[in-house]
C-alpha cells in the first residue's frame, strides 16, 4: 500500500547538537549562559518527543575536521536500523549555509578554508552509499548560523579567503532549516512544545504537525520575536514523504 509518510520505526532516532562558542579574536563567548540553558531545555523537549537521553549527543567547539568526524561516526553506527530519523542541530557563526568552525589560531571574522564547512559536506557523510540504515529516512539539519560580530573581533583583512560555494545534495530525504539570529534555538523549543507536544490544549492543532507545517509555524514565532524585522529562516527540503517528530502515529489529516 502506497504511503505518503515515512515509515514508523521502533525508535525516534539520534540527535546531534554542536555548539561552537569559543573563537579566537572574539571577546565574548558566542551563545553564553542563555544558550546553555536553552540546550538543556531542548534536550528535555526532545525527550518528551520520544528521543531517549542515550540518543542525544551534545558537543562543543569543534574544528571542521572534528565536525565531519562526528557525522562519519554516526554513519558507521550499527544501531540505526530501527531509527525513524536523524537530526543535526548546529549553533555557530556562519553564513549562507557555511558553518564557521572553531580554530585555535584564526578569527571567524576572516575564516580560512579549513574553518569553513558547507552543510553539504556534513550531509555527504550520511548519503545512502555511506549509511544504508538511514536510507529512505528523514535526515534533518537545523542551523543557527549567526553573523560574526564586527566589534570585538580581529577583522584584519590582510589574508582574505574566499568562501566555498554551497552545494545542495541531490540525494533525497534531506532537509535543511537555516536561521541567522540567536533566537532560533528558543523558537525551535517553543515550536516543538506548542505544535508537537501540546496538541490537546485549546487553540492548538489536534495532532503533531507535519515538519513542513511545523517549520512554518516556527518561522512565525521567529518573525514575531523580532517584530517582523528579521530575515525569515530558510527551508530547503528534499524530503519525499511527510515527516512527524513524535513517536506516536499522527492523525491521517
């Protein structure tokens, strides 16, 4: 029987959260205590959605090579067969789908090629020929890529580096959700709570929303927070079926 949804599985899947906070030449820690608290809230929210503590990983201050290795390690796992999806959340400086990774010697204001990581290189690690247990399953990348602050950074431009062009993988079943301001994580938490978990409250959807509708609602939360002055987050979807981020079977409507 043909279905328009991704097949349900025994487990919701794995979540990888990467916080790049400490950079050379930046006087303050990106994200700070507020982000630390929100990451804890996100883990709690994900737990309510069916993601177990053992399947939620949190990493900090990773280089480009280290971030790629994290995704390669996911692809090598032998316990993904019963997973419904994979989610990667990245909180970092960045621009246009390119993550600026941490480096002990260079400032993010003038990142070297070894600091610039297009999200497509992370997705490459999970393509079907490298991770068969995630084949035909939703692989979701949620990015909070903030602009490098102009004040407090070493903005010397004596050695200018050209950003790599961003390539979108042609393989199906990927979704990229990119935000450019630091309220993104808080909006994700609020959206998951309201439109995935609190479905029995008055005025809320009666069932968890499909991910495209869910992200549209989250966009609205983000837009309202910035009084309509923010760039709206961008969704690039190569999903081929409907995806729901809760372990229970969603409504047919």
